């Protein structure tokens, strides 16, 4: 893969020679003249590339890459400088010593391909195979058909400006184990990959291991941990004990696999220990712990606590639940405009009556009441230090209609499943215990403490209302039917501007296990997030 590389076409297969050995093997797209690459079109061409141009440009680019001719390959992209550097580093810094690139069938302007490569470092050679794709576009200034250069063309897991690197990493590997000492691997628990990467980055130097040799992704984003793609020589991993529970984690992995764009967290209310973290998202983002989306009616647990705390409502006392209610020029309504007559506040909670909550905003008379309840009792926004990166939620002070929207988990409130699982755990016990994935004694972290405990009477009523929501007649009844023991729940759906369907939220508890899930664009709470939570709770 240097200036000495030579190529030839034999029997329709492209062979690239480096030092006398076949480097690249590229099967031609189509037959006959098959051309139509960058030299086959006029600089004045316009409109989307033709099928012939797409096939021709992809053929030329992949053949040049396979030959190690980064100059020619880069010239066939719309970002010559970035492509040239990345393709040169593929050999020089990722130590790819051999590669065979095989294209698939184009789908419109997108051409899939597979790479069967070898990485050689200090006399050790390991196979490195993967699939990726490229897209052919019309060059804005040249009019030529060009590969739309993205880092992911080189490898599908590369984000913008990420780089492939091989060698001896600065941070030794770690062996993460659950609360019972069972090893946790990304192969067995795919959702834990970003968590395991962070554990290594944060604790690898403290765990006493020794580095080996690896191929990894060097992230462009500051503070993002490296991701190992291939182990070339085994190091000696240090041991990291986590609070996770392999059984609950396995259930969480299976639960999110049922719903695209889903995330779930399980917490032990009596300790705050994080027992499971799982995501099923195309972008690989750990939304379970880092997401920032409106939580919908699951927020009524916090709003309900605030109203109970002020004595404005009681679980067993009547509460108005009209079809609609207006505040500061905005009209709020219940799902399908239902209403309840002569029913208790607990019933309004169980049936998720929006108006019963918003009607109390005038009596509260303090826009800071809900944010204070969230922070002082539920620990929201107190800079949680869980042991890995996490977001501790936000309930900003709002006014007018925005303040009313916050009462039902809309507006400017931002949460993730970790936050809502903690809210449920706090309601369950009456005490906020900051969620923990790693014992703070390992690195001397300061754990967040809430300013005050929940009043026992408030906690008791909250638990009663959550039980009602999981019982016949409640919005969570069907979902929680499979869950045994002492159980409670709260459904939620959050409207998102421009989205075809609301985000689905659900939280619940069973015994000493609390869980919360969010399915982006999943619809109503019981439709998608509910089954995820129920499956996790049954594992406990």
C-alpha cells in the first residue's frame, strides 16, 4: 500500500501487488466497458449520478483503495484531503497488511462492499473482516460522479473524523464483572459495549492490568473512550467490579431487542445500584444513561409527590379530571378527551389524567415548586457520579403554559431511563439513593445526596397510586399482568415536535427492583416501553 504497489486485472478480478504479494482483490462491477467513473463524465454534468456512473465510480475507487493507491482513490471522492489521509493511515497507522474488497449490488446511489483484511503488528497477524458501504454523488464544482467521503466508508463504526489505529494502547484492558463476579463482555451483552469502553478508559490504569496490542478506533470527540476492534496480542486485564447483575442485564438485552430505538435501566431501590443498562439503537448511543428527552407522564410521579407534599391532593380524596383545562392561553386535554367524575386523585394518577394535575397549578402558585421537588427530594440535577458518563436530568423553572406542560412531563424537562428508574426507586423507598454502576470507593467519587427525604405519608401514597396504575383499570395493568409480587407502574408518552409518533415511556417496580424504559417514536407507554420494563422486572 505505497507507491510501489502494482495492479493488474486477471479474469475480471483486480489484483494489487505489494512487494510481490497480492494486496487487494476487487471483483469488477458489471462487465463490458463498465465505466462511467470520474473521467467518464463531463465536468458540466448535473443531476443525480446515473447507474453507469455509480457503478463506474465505485469500481474505480474500490480498485484504487485495494491497490493501496490512496492518491487515485482520494481523487475519486468529494473530500480529497480527508480521504487521502485516512486511506494512507489504513496501512501506515492501522497496520493493515493485506485486504480483499468485494462490492455488492448497488441500491440506488449506495454501493455495499465487504473487506477481508489482515492486520500485522510486530510479527503478529490477525484477520480483520467487515462490511461497509459508499454513496456516489455529483461533485458540486466538477460535475463528476464522486464517492461521498465519510469516515464510515473506511469502517462502518467510524464517526466523523475518527481514526483507525493499531499498537500497544496506553490504557490496559479490564475484565468487568457483575455483583456476583461473573464476567461481562460486549460479545455476550452488546448493550454494555460503550459502558465497558468507559470503564476501561476510566479505571484501566487503576485496575493493575498490562496492555497488549490492539486495533482500535481513536475517537475525534474529546472525552470519548477508544473502542477496541481487534485484539492482536492479549494483555493482562485488570479486574473491575460493577454493581450490574448479569441475569437482569441479560433480560434487558432481550427486552430492548424487541423494539428499535429502545433503552432501559434497572435499579435496586434499597441501594441505588444500577443492575442493568441496555440500548437497541442504530446510532449506538447510550440513551439509557445519557439521553435528554421529555419523559411524558412518568413525570407525574414527581408532580404527584409535590402536590401531596403541599397537601393539595390526597390519594383517597376526590380530584377533578375534566376533559380539558386551560392555562395561560393554552388548552390541555386527556388522551381521547376522557374525563372522570367523582373519582380520587389515585384514580386520576392510575388513568393518567393530565387535567387533574394541571388544574392544581394555580393552587401551587409557585413555578419553582416542581423543580425544587425534583432536585431536593428526587436528586434530579445533582451531578450524579455513577462511575461512567451519565446525565442526571433537568427540570428547569418555567412560567405560563410551559410550567403547566412540565406538570405532565412535557416542555423543557429532560430525562432518560436512568433518571426515571431512580425516580421510581425514590418513590418506592422514600429516599433518594444516587444510582451507582461502580463503587465510589474505587476512585473516591463523591456521591450526590438529596437535601431532604420524602415524607413517609407522601411515599406511602405514591406507592399506593403506582400500585393502582398496575392494577385492573390502570393504564399499566395489561403490561404488568405478567409481573409478580408487590408491583407498581406509571405509563407515559411524550410528544416530540416533528415526530410521527410520541416517545413511549414506562416505569415500574416489583419488590426491590425498579426499571424504566423509553422507546423513541414508540407510541403510547404501554405499547413499547411497557413490555420492555415488564420483561426486565420479571427477571428479578
